C-alpha cells in the first residue's frame, strides 16, 4: 500500500451485518435511514456507485437505478452482499479503497456513501474521488456522523466531554471513527465540486431509553417529521445530504467502467481470474464474481 495513503478501516472477516443490524436493536435506525433515502433518491437513474456497500443492507433501496456497483474494501462483506442479492447482471461487486477508485472519469450518474465517511481520516480526499467518477449533474447522497448533535451539546455544557461540538475540526471518538461538523461537510462538498441541494436530519431519537419506552412505529413517524428540518438546522447524530455534481467534467464512453490504478489505462481485458491491463500488464484480481482493486 502507498505509504502516503490514509489508514483504512477494514471490515474483513467482520460479522458487522449480523451483530450490528440483524441481532441488535437497530430497527429504528434502519427504518429512518430508509425514509431519508427514499426522499433523496431520484425517480430514475442508470448507473449508481454505492461506496461502503458492506453486506448490501441499503442496496435494494436503490430501485431507481438500472445497475449498481457495490464497492467495499472488505471482500467478506461483498460475499455477504452476494448472498443477499445474488449474481444478477444488475450488480457489480468491487473490492477497492475509496481513496483510490478504480473507475474512469464520469462513469456514474449517481453515488451514495452511507455510514462510511465517519471512517475517513481524510474525508475531503474521498469526496474528491467521488466527484471524479461522477457525470455532470449526477446525484450524490452522503450520510455523515454529526458532532454538533443535541446529546454532544448537552454533554459539553455539563462538562461531561472535553471536545466542543461547535468547532469545525473532526473529532475521532475511537480509532478511525470520526464525527464531523455540518459546516465542514458543506465546505468540503463545495470545494470538491458539489452543489448541496437538500439536507435531512436523521435518527433524532437514537437513545436506548427512548427506544425501550416508546413503540418503534411512533419513533419512526416522529423522526420522519423531524427530518424535514434538516435545511434549517442539523442537531441529530446523523445527517443525510443530497448534492449534485457541478461543472463541466468528462463523461466516460458508453460501456466503459474500470481503469488501471497502476498506470491509469482504460483498456482492461477480462480473463478467467483477473483483469489485465493492456498497457502495463498488471493483473487485478477477479474471483467468485468480485473484482479486487486493492493496492497491497
């Protein structure tokens, strides 16, 4: 791996889908995120890049898109996604680093990054990569962990935490887990070539006591209403942002997708167990339906 590359949060071999979603009490978080996505997704689309797709929890929600690339650094997470979604031609499974996307400029007309940016030590670098692979006018749905949430504000006022929720720098509350200030996110989106169109605040009632005291349906309905305040203020632990790729940038030719990360060449030959670059002769892995572009 390039020593200049930021550290990577790798879920290889993790039971994250099972332990965090399937068997834990997170139906509330899952349902309110589904509502936010439904509100922000376009009515139709051709080719979506899902960054940090994991085991494919959100992938079935992107019904508007004809084809989807599921990208994750972990091959075991992608294997779980395959088990969930199958090997339909609609899905392309790619193991790669979000800081070095193996795609041509202007391939996708949509992208999403849900519960992923909070693992990025250099989020602006990741956002730059996303913009490069999007066509002009493409939709980008970003979710981030918000440091300026009401719980953090209260804890700070009561001197129960040392860091301020009002300052713009990210806070790393545990290794490779970051909370970001809303103004920083909007600034990074602007400088990397995105126009922010809409914001939704999500998971307002992500408190175990509330989830025990009140019915799930009630909390979901209340959160659904509270999401609509997102353009006015951002005080929830999770924020969804819909942006549009701005400016005139190159668009990939029809049918093109990958580029070689070693030399940048676009002509990659599909072999049984690899993709071969016709320029530098580098072979990128391909096994059981998963392309492997991780630099090791």
